[in-house]
C-alpha cells in the first residue's frame, strides 16, 4: 500500500482506499479487490505559506492601487440644498467618496453645521 499525503492506495490493485483514519491500527478494505490494507495515511497535514511564497504581478498591482479613506481627512466644501434630519437646516456640506466596489455607485457624506452627519449610497 502507498500513501500520498492523506490519500491511501491498495497494494494489490492500486485503487484509492476509503478515507484514512490516520491510525496504523486501522484496517482499510479495498472496494475494488477486497484486500485488507493497513492505514498508513499521515495523521496530520500541516502547510504554511505566505503571500510572498507565490509572487503575483496582479496582487502587487492591486496592493499599490488601494486607496485608504479616513473620515477626518475627507474634504468637505461643496454646499448642497438638503434638509438636516436633526435641526432642519437646509444648507449642508457634502463629500463624494468611493467606499464600495468600482462597479458600484459612490457614497455621499452630508454634514450639517449642527454636527449631524449622514450618508447616502448612490
């Protein structure tokens, strides 16, 4: 019988045996020829990899084009005729930012002089 990772094969016919239990005492019976085989499958499979193990030009390109937006750095200067839900004021400032995917609409963040802030997805 041969084992490759967690796959165990019959020594008589080479058929793939039922799932390994990871114990040498376990006996696996071949569904094809009926031969009994000791379970020699590995008990634990542990793999470790880092993104740098598989370099990708596309991943590097995407990471360099990510835009981080922080609320306190959004420039608000444009005025809009919107009604504030808190104080009822009719003049508010707004900022247009792209918070969702590029194929989706932008998000408009409104701010009133009273300090109330709300957003609307386009």
